[in-house]
C-alpha cells in the first residue's frame, strides 16, 4: 500500500489587532430598559449571524423588533435582556 504525501495549504486571514466594539454594546448594562438598540448591537450580544437572528425571530425564539421609522427597526433593551436571561 503506497501512501502519497498530499501538500496542505493553509490560508491565514489577517484579523484586525483590535476589533471595534459599538459604543451601545459596550454600555449595554447602563442602558435603561426602555431604550432601543439596533441590529449590530443585538448581533454582538447574541453572537450569531443576521440570518440566524431573523430565523429565531420568525420561530418565536427571540423577540421581534419594533418599527421605529419607515425603514428602521430596533429592539427594546428590556425585551433583549429578558430573552438573553440577563438580570435587570
């Protein structure tokens, strides 16, 4: 039995040395429950993709956002905290 050696190519991606954290995400604990947060902050808190979040909203596993403008939605902080199981 002959075993041939197969070259393996590894791709190394350049990751930024410092990832920017949205200001609202950094101060999430200080936000009042009545405040609203937008999609990037929710994604940062959940740690999932946009598609996964919308699937969870559709399936009732995560609260639906509120329409706050003609083309703008946001989540109420108190509802996100409850869904994430964070003490308020």
